[in-house]
C-alpha cells in the first residue's frame, strides 16, 4: 500500500498534535520538579546544609502558587 505525500503530512500532523502538552500537564510537571528539589535540599546529606537551595525551592513553590492563582482566575476550567 502506497501513501501519498498529503496523507503522510496528515499522519505526521495528527501525531504532532497528540504530543502537544497542555497547561495542566506542564503545571503538574513543574510542581513535581519543585517538590523533588525541596526533597533533595532537605534530605540529601550532600545538600542538606545548603540554605540557598532550600530558599530557591521555597521561592519556586511560591511562584508555583502564584501561577495556580493566575490560571484559576484567567482560565477557570484549566485543571
């Protein structure tokens, strides 16, 4: 079976659309990364005394909360 060029383009376009991320998955991926950073900063013996890592993690967490508030206000049904 031979596939025409236009059929191949359509198949590729559909596959690319399936792979696009939505804001919900991006938001939760960022949250997971922040939680991982905080876990390492608090529990890993190599980094547990580094106050800057904990401070950055907490700042990221606050920004993540600000992002959620913005999304809730602007796009009520994003989640």
